[in-house]
């Protein structure tokens, strides 16, 4: 059994490595090549990279493709660039814009993994006769009695398992994450040792097609005229002001509301049908339960209506929260928190864990916010 869990000698095991041009995927390719695997590097061109050449801190741009090719040359492996611009635009960028217009907050990197990178790269790997597709993600994959399991990375600071929740069990059969047991400083040290031309390259920070982090500008470019103005309304019904489009807001936001002084307010929910941004005090963010759609379940036993206890993350940087998860129909689940959680944003991922193991997850659909006492009193007074 070789280091990838395949019953073959490395020299007889072909591995396709998804090379983004960054340090992590480059070290992954170099490690496997040094171990003697038959490594093939593949990079996906995902959007019009001509305008992006020279940009810093963004993946999939022209410079990154160039860097991936330089790394492949340095370690002596074949390298291919595949043009997936049209599919990326339709499956990721268009979805990004439509999700914002629906009053939700998307995670395009998950959609990219789900709809483009893993699906198409896995097909490419099989066509090339590979027995594994390796990536530079910080996550772990282990064999279990019911099939492969997805686990958190050994380094909590770099763990990317949240962004891999949509990976199916069939995809995990072929996927490998060689960096899952390492720290980032160890990866950097290996890049220096292998003398890779990207050894000092900074990690990407921005979404690759969102220059300078301006999400609203991208949505307006993809959907001209989408940023329609509307009212900013308090949870008690008071109209507090106007906004220039709900695409500029997300649940939990407290800065940039343009409401001046007074009580500190947060965005509680977005109502795309009425173009209203609803705000309220922090306690109005508390959500006792939520529903998820597009459920991807990786547990050994099927999820049923009896439910299971687990820890869930409602944002990538959020600490896990104890909850009970139950099946709620085809492709859906209900999550009931032991304690109400703040800042539950539709469109974000809700990922289920038990210890280090990822049990699956889905997209947050309809959070039901707890009504603050003062708002309930105001509503009652209005009825009287």
C-alpha cells in the first residue's frame, strides 16, 4: 500500500494534481513526484485571465497559470491547461450574482469545487488513466467501513474542510489531500527545499473573479440595473432610511448601514421581494433553527427523522455549535441548535461535524429568527 492508500508501487500509480499556481498545490505536486508517482499537473483556466495578469493575491489568473507551468517544468512533470471559462461563468459567476439578488450570501469557492473543479477534473483524471486526483487543500481523507471519510486538517488554523462539504463519497474515492496532516509553515519549508519558483508567493485572499473584494460591483456588472434602492426597516416596523441595493448587505452586518448614531444595529434579514433591508439589535440575530437544501450526507448510516447530535458550523470562521440534525425530505435537513446562533445567513454553508469527521452539510435556506421582546410588544401594540 503506497502513501495514497493505493495497492501499487508509486511508479505504477498515475496521479493528477490540480495545480492552481499557488504554494500548496505546487508542493503537493513536488512531494508526489519526489515519492516516485507518475504525476500529471492540470490547471483550469476559469475566467478571462488576460486582464488579471500581474494581480496579486488571486487564484486562477494568468500569472497563476504561468506559475503552475514553471513549477511543472522545475519538477519535471507534464502540465496541461484546460479552458473552462464558459462553464465557470455559468456555474459559478452567474450563480454568485443570482444568489446575491435573492438576498443570500454565496460561497463561490464551494460552488467552483462542486460544479467545476472536482466534477470536471475527476473526469479528466479518469480519462488520463489516473488512480487519484490530488489537491493542495488542508483536509484529510481516511478509509472507513462504509467508504472514504472526510476529516478536518490536522492544523485547525488552515483547515479547509468547511469548503469541501459538498464533496460526494464517489468523488472522495479518487480524491487525495497530501497536505492534510501538515502545518502551513511546513509546506513553505518544503517549497524552499524543492526550490520552487512560487516558494515566497503569498496566499490568495480574494475570490478570483472579484477584484479588490467589491462583490457588489461584480453583481452589477453581471446583472446591470440589479442594484435597486429600497427601505431600511427596523424589526419593529419603523422605516429608518434608504439603501442603494440589497446586494450591498449581508446578515449580521453592522458597519456601513448609513443610519448615523444611536443604537448599534445589525442586518437581521434581507427581503428581495420588497427590496427591504431589515435591521435590529444584536439579540434579533439569534436563530434557534434553520433548514438546509442540497444536502450532501457523508455519514455511515442514512440521516433520518430521528436525527443525530452533531456540531455544526454556519460560517467558515465560526466556532462549532451543538445541534440536532434531522432529515426533512429529499435533499433537505433541519438543524435545531442547542443554543440559538447569531448571524445565520441564507446562502452560506451549514457543515456538520462529529469530532474531526465531516458528516456533510447543505446550503442555509430559511433561518427563523427569534423575535426580540421589545419587537413583540411593539407588534402587539400595533394590533391593539
